[in-house]
């Protein structure tokens, strides 16, 4: 198991999947507010539930700090574009061009998770973290959202194993959906993943046009008690590193903006 470490000596490295754990229980700071755009602030301020609003502010601010560590950039100057299903991507810097990385963000409860692959801008990456709730009707939810072969596997499990198995499956499936950027426009029943106890995480089957399970790698991500998490990416196997946010790399000597190209 890879346990998170402090990022005091953080240095970006290619060929590595970096996983950043964010503490969303911390109060929103003025620094957090200052980093967000007017649009991000307005979106967060529309959230009525205080804990959800804090999640939005803290997750977005820490995402900016983390990405800035890789890009030698001002975190407040980073500009994002969003796919049809809301998947974020960095806009190119006018002078340096596209950012040399792919990333993804997830948050639930008081835990945020950011995945970054440096030097792999063309790869696809998805991460998912979920706060677990042991009292849910897991069998009913599985029948509604899992693929038929996954439902059969789930039914054969002892009831005592349902909570852990459900969240293994759910986070792995969400990580794949987030990696391909389709959200639920690609049905969660249209592909299958492994989730048996002790079974390595992997994509088993997908009906997505032009896709194949051999393209994908998948792992469970260690996280605090009461949470489950997974990551999924296209491309080769990668070394893993796990950090606590915020990133505390040395201050950049030059400042890229990664805003719209002119």
C-alpha cells in the first residue's frame, strides 16, 4: 500500500501517476478565495449547503496549487476549459503551448483527490473518491447501474461483503467514466470491471466504439477510513506516488499563464 507523504521535496517526474489527497475539512482561507475566478466563485457561492460550498472552494483552490507546481506557473492564472460532460482541461499557454500533463479531480465528504500524469498530455485519466455509507441498499443499486455480468458477481457475494465490493466497483467504474470524459452519457452498464475480493482492478469489457480493455490501467487508491477511491488511465503501467496537498514545491522562477492562445 502506498501511503501519502508530505510534498516538501516534491519534484515533477514523467512516467509517474501522482495522487494528491486534499483535506476539505479545513476552513476556506482568503488565499483559497483569491485563487478562484469570478465564475468559479459564483458557482461555489450558489451552493447552499455550507459543507458542499467549502468542498468546492477548497478542491478548486488546491487543484490550482497542485497543477502550478508542475507547470512553474501562477496558480491563480491557470485557465480551464470544460468538456461536454464537465471534464476540466487546461487551456494552452500563449508562449509555451499545451500543458505537458493530464489530470483529474474528485471529492466527497471531507476528502479530495487529484491525479496527475506529468509528460503525458495525450493520455486519459480519471479518479474517483466516495464517502462510504454502509447502510445503503447495495443490491438494488447494483441492479440499476451495474452491467449484467457485474450484477451476477455481486449476487454471489456474501451480504457481509456487499459494502466493500460495491464501493470497489463503483469507484472503479466512475474512474473509467471520468477518464473517457463522457459522464453518464455512456451507460455504466455498457462496460464491466473486476471487483471481487483480492481481484486486481481492471477493465474487463466495454462497448464504447474504438475502445478496448487493453488500453486501460486501473488501481484502488488508499484513502482515509470511511472512503473508497480508484484511478484509471490509458497507456502503460506507471510508478505511483501519493502526496498530501498542498504542494509546497519551490516558488516558480517564471510564471506561465496557461490561458487562451492569442
